[in-house]
């Protein structure tokens, strides 16, 4: 069964450093998403991406965040200057359509620890 | 803005018994979908079941079923014949357009 793949599973970084979280969406999907889950809290939407453009972003997704589809398979989330409060689980998701009926399939997540 | 509320932080069920997880939501939209996702200790988010707001019939997936009350904006998940592998965090989620809006989740433990 096709699945969303995220790497690395755990990333440890120093405050102020840049990190790139990587995702390989399901191959025929065109809509991509990043969500964040701070430990013990709800999963929060960060950004959606389609046709090489951001479709929607939340208040969390400020100027230190960026997303990119550098090639035909990868979808990345970059945090330019990490803060302690960026420590969280980051989930990538993909779907084959933008509508509410289209299921978003999630990866296993990347745990980001900012020291 | 849409909100999803899961007021029970934890529940416990005896193996083979039935448990119901509650969820309420608030929206002004008429067309939307509701989802239950399971998050086991591995932290992977796994879709359990989904319900379209326009469908009156409650969705069922094997041992999992929902009780969708549109007027009351309620969407509960019933797990029948609970198994040890059902132990996980369960998130209720709403979607009308691009993004999913999640509740805070409920931790379900299954007693052998």
C-alpha cells in the first residue's frame, strides 16, 4: 500500500540553526500538507501546497518557515532559525484532491528537538 | 472558524467490550467531512473512519462505527469488541476545505 515517507524520524538541533524536514508524498498525489503536534497537544495545521504554491497557511507558519518541492518526489519544510518552541512532531500529509472528501494520508512524522 | 472539541482526555475499556469516544464540533458550513484518526505509540496518524455531512447514514468500518448527529454537531466513535491493539490516542477532525482541524484527542487504554 502506498505511504507517505518522512525523514529523518528524529532531528536534534541547536537553537538558531536551520533544519529541513523531508517528505515523500504518495506518488500520484498533488496536494501536500504540513502539520505540527507539540507534545501533549493537538495536531495543528501549518501549510498546504499545490502546483508549487502555498494554498493556505496558518498563523503559526511565519517567515521562518518555508516549503518547497525541489523535485518530482520530495516535499520539504524548512525552519530557518529554530526556537525552543519549535520542538514538536511534524507530520507531512498528501491527498489526491483538495476537496473535503479527499483523504489526507499522513507520514509517521519527524520529531524535532531544539536544544 | 471551525472548532473541534474532545472533552474526555482519557478512557479505558475492557478487552472485548464496547467503548464510545465523544466529539463535538462547531461550524457554519453545510458541506464538510468528519474523521477519526488513530495515533498509536509509534505516533503515525492512521485514518479510522470518515463521515460526509450530507449522508444521514452513519459510517461503519468493521468494528468501528460513528454516531453522527448533524443538528447537535456531534460525532462519536464506537469501537466494538475492543482489542489490545486499539489502545492509542484518537483524534476527531473536521474538514470543509483544504486543512484538517483536530480536537485535542483522547487516550484510550484497553485492559486485558
